[in-house]
C-alpha cells in the first residue's frame, strides 16, 4: 500500500472532499508533513491529539476525524437553518478540519516517556508549521487562514465563518478532555 492509501485509511474523511484539486493538495500536505516528521500515517493513530490531554487516550487521527465530522455537521446545520445567509464552502470546512492540526506532527516527537514537545515544537507551535506545510502544498489561502487561527494564535483577530466553525469544534473537543 502507498503512503497516500495509508493516509486515506487513517483519515477517510479526505474522500469526502468533492473538489479533486483540494483533495489532492490536502493529501500532498499530509505527505509533506509526515515526511518532514519522519513518520508513517499509522503513527497518527498513536500520537496524542494534545500533550495537555494525555489521560484521555485520544489519538491525533481520532481528533482530526472527529473535529472534521463535527464541523461538517455544524456547517450543514447552519446552511439548513440560515440558507444562503450562511455563505460557507463545505469543502473548505472539510479540508480545514483535516489539516487544522497538521503541524502537530512536527511539534511532537516520541521520547523516553512517550510523546513530548520536539525542539521544533518548542520554537514554533503547530499553527505556524501547519500554515507553512499547507502553503508549500498549494492549499488555498482560506485553508491557511483556518490553520493559522484555529488555536489561541487567532484570538482577537478575524476568523472566517469556516475558520470559526473549525475553531469552535476543535475547542469543544479539546476542552472536553483536557487534563
């Protein structure tokens, strides 16, 4: 099996992206991130989604998938309830959910006592490395924006509707399991 196939097995929500170009660039971003971290897609099933929520046993892959599905449900409900007044792009929501924490593979490393902050992660938090990876993969600025503002780094600034959806779904998941 190829890395691409392994990645889609780990994060099957990639297949929900209707825009083929966006889907391919999302896969490319993940391939680049995994290469940079020197890990295989299966490692996402073992890596914790947060170093501040170790005891919950939730992996980064589970978190990415759940945030993505939560964001899709919220986007669908907003579209159903508000119609065209909720001007959002469902593919941008899906891709944003899939890559929002992509930089964590560079922020974390496996050490003697499990996962810990890497030197890279001590110098740059995952939104910064995530934006860089997504930019290199050719993802659109709307996705870069979601990655940049999905965490505390985006507080006090503008968040697009899609970014706001990812932010709230991410924090609902994080706050529910934080140590």
